[in-house]
C-alpha cells in the first residue's frame, strides 16, 4: 500500500530526529549529569533504540514483499510497544516540557495512522493472495 509505505518512509527519518531531540532534551533536563531522577526514561529510550529498527524493517519488508506475518508484526509492534512508549514521553514524564509534549503528540498521531494503514494494507494483501490462491486451483488441487 502506497500510503503505508509513505508513512513508514517518513517515520524512518522522524524516528532519528525524535531520538536526537529526546536525548538532547534529556541532557538539558538533567543538566548533563549522568544521573536521571526519572528511572524509566533511560529504559524507554533504550527500548526505542531496540524496537524501532525492527518495527520499521517489518513495515518495509511486509509492505513491499507483501508478507502478511511481517505486516502483522509491524502493526503489533506499533500498537503495543512504540505507541505506549511515545505515550509515556507525552504524558508519563514528571518533567515533560511543551517541546516533549508536541514532539510525542506528533509521533503518536503518526504511529496511529501507521497502525490504521498497516491493517488496511494487510487486508488488501490477504485478499489479493487469497484470490490468487483460489484462482490457481489451490483448493481442489486440480
């Protein structure tokens, strides 16, 4: 699906910008100190660094190669891992600045749109593959 691919493509660039902005914002909040009052924030940043490349790969490969399991992985990682992660940075931080809130508001909207278009892309792909399977005579084996 073209819309899903466009969203994933733009999110690949936005994810890098988000990471730089979030780490910079965290450094400003802690005044460059190695200790952070918020114990969850470094864990969330590390989770983002682990799961975001996997999620983007699943989205790219699942959409371009029309692989339903990868698209399902993309949607599930988006909805159950990355969306709550951004929601934490939007609402859960003790010292969230307006910059953090606006940055993560945009990220949540972008990922929510990716979830919607990802499900639609998986449905279209599944319908096309099912039709091709039935048209090839794969049901009866004839």
